[in-house]
């Protein structure tokens, strides 16, 4: 790991999360035609591959923690998305013209992976969709957990975040930041909330706009089976609207999960999601 890419406090919390992972999880830089990509990898090198893309400001060590149950049967690869608060650098692909899909394709080329299963959570879901619009034949199956990429939410986050955000802007302290973040993750992941605050304090110039929204014609060639997870209390994506648009746009939504939870789920639901994903991947 190369210190200095992230500000010291952010890097410290990143390393702290890395230290929570078992020794079977290995981190390394992968050279690609578009530069170095930091990734975490766990599982048998000969096992079926799952490439997993994390959410906004939620780098690879946090997603890998969620996916540890899968590493006994799959080779799980979690890269830090370029332009996010991770170790792949702060220069982001463009969220238009399949910039993220092209970036992901170059990573798979460098890893010598022709096709594999993919998981995208939140922002990472839009990255998977961007790749599917560009190279659908390289996706064997796709899991989309509370994904961006189907529509740009406005009213729902505005209604729930406006007053907490204004209060935080007035006070700019940790208690008001926690209050602002509560509709997103409640008390479900204190370490992640602490990481978010460190990223905010550091003022990192992050890419906040995911690719999309994607239409039916963009994804008509994606024949892979899709698992879709929605959250009833999602601060961003109204579950009924997300399900409707996903079923309109995607040819094969074969596994639908509705969680009575927030956008960032509880530890119990994170484990349940990993177990359900394992069953989905074994089936397909």
C-alpha cells in the first residue's frame, strides 16, 4: 500500500479497516492501460471469479468485509474505483460515454479475465451497468445492491436530508454530521460513518456523479441473470420505482430481494445478502 494517496487521517482509517480483514485477503496494485488500480483479492485463484464494485466513498476494504463468506467458494476481487476515497487515485473516469465501463474493462483485461460474475453496490451498481452497456458478453451474472444508474433521485433525498444538511452547514461538527448521515446508515456501521467524516474533513475532490441513467436500449444485449436488492427505507432510491425501472430496462431480473432496512444495511442484513448472493452465484 502506498501512503500519501489519501490524507493521513483517511489513510489511517482505511488501514484500520484493512487490519480487520483476515490474512487471506491480499491487497495489491494492478497495472492497467489506464494506470494502477488498487484491489483486494481473496479466495482460491482457480475458483469462479466475482468482481465487486463498492459504493460512494466506501472503498474496497468495507465491501470485502461484507463478502468474506463468499471467499470460500469464489475468487473475490474488490477494486477501489478511481475517483473515490480509495487507493486507485482521485482521477475519475467520466460518467458519460461508458467511461467507467471502459475503465473496468481495462482492469479485467489486465487481470486476464474474459468474463465473470459481477456485484455493484450503490454507485458500484451504476459502474456495473455502464460495463454491461459496453461489454455485456463479459458478464456471466450480475448482482445489483441498492444500485444507482436507473434514475437520478431528487425529491426523496431532498425531503429527508435538507434540514439535517442545513443544520450541519451551520455547525460543521461531528454530532451534526452524524445526524445528517443517520438517514443513510443509522447506527448500522459506525466505522464507515467515521470514514465518511474523515473524507469530508479532508475535502477530497471526489466524483459524486455515477454513470447513467440507463435505458432499455442501453442494456438490451445483457442476457446474464440479475439479482436486485432494494431497501424499503433507502434514502436515495424509492424501492418500488427502482424495481419497476430495473424490470423495464433489464431482460433478466431473476432474483429480487426487498430489505426492510436503510441504504447501508445492518450487519445481520449484510450477512443475509452475502448468503443470498452465494446461492444466486451457485445457481447461475
